[in-house]
């Protein structure tokens, strides 16, 4: 669940569209065979855009829910980009639509569960409430692109991709760069300074570039572990 939420970064160009305006004010997700709904606590800010998140668990199959969400978006007159323009940042299916009149984007990420249910992480990004984000202060590897910053309470995250580099090269860059900034690697990809903690996540995307995610927060009390323990 946490990995899916961290991967939920909503970045799209807004295109013009009309139609179904009278219905849009009261849009609801209406996931079939819903078992439970949980609001994700805390505020989330993605590149200066407020995002509301919710986790819905359903007894319906993933494929059925996905088609239902697409149909619902189309019925409400939202702009649904074609498949090749849909952001697929993780292995879980992800579908996005845009209400261009109210400047709200809707995203659903579907995750199958071992018990046969499906968890749907639904997100609503309110572009009309955009505020320019401050600098993240986190180092980005030269050649990095598609940088996105997100803020929750006490945590700042930067996500981007880099082409032409290996995972080992990314690891080496951050060990050197963070070392110069006073961070010490206390566990693999976990760095601490006197007052901050930085977690590094690195992986290869479906398209080939290396995906990098940096999570910065206040340092936890020293647990006495030496590096590697």
C-alpha cells in the first residue's frame, strides 16, 4: 500500500474539453462491490497541486473495475487520454482522466490482493488550487528528468527518471553527493545527518530509464545500529 501511495504522482498537461458540465459537480467514484473505504490521512502536495487520496477495497476483479472506471470517466464527459499517453509509473494498472472545466484530474491505481479482493487507490488533484512549490533541496543526478516533488506532513519527496545510467551508478552518485552534504549511510540507501534522514529508492521502469525517489524527513533518534546492521 505505502509503495503504491508513494508512486501516486499526478502530472499531466491540461487540454480543453466541453460537455456533461451539469453532472460534474457531484462526481463520485462508485467502485463496484465496495467492501471498505478509507481516507488517506494528512495533506499531500504534488508539485504544488493539492491531492486528495482514498483507498477503496472491492470484491470485484481488477479488470472489471478498470473498465468500469474508464466507462464512468467517459460517461461524465471527462477527458481520458489514450493508452499511450496514460502515465504508467508502476506495475499496477493506472488510469487517469481530467475534468478540464473544473481543473481536477482523477486517477485510479488498482492493486490485486492475495485474498482475491482489489484495492483501488483513487486520487483527485485540484489544479485550480496550484501554488508554486519551493525548491526541494534534494540533489538530482545530472541528466535527470520528469522531476516531481510532493509534500506530506513532515516529509518531502522528489521523484524523477534518469536515462543512460545503471542502478549502481545512481547509488554511487548519491553516496558521494550525500557524503559531501554531511549524510552518513547507516543502512543500505538510508542516509542520516545530525537532524535529517534521507531514504533512497532506485528501480528500473518498464520503459528502461532508472526511476529515483528521495524521501527526506526529520531524523529518528539514533537506534545504535552501525551501518549494515
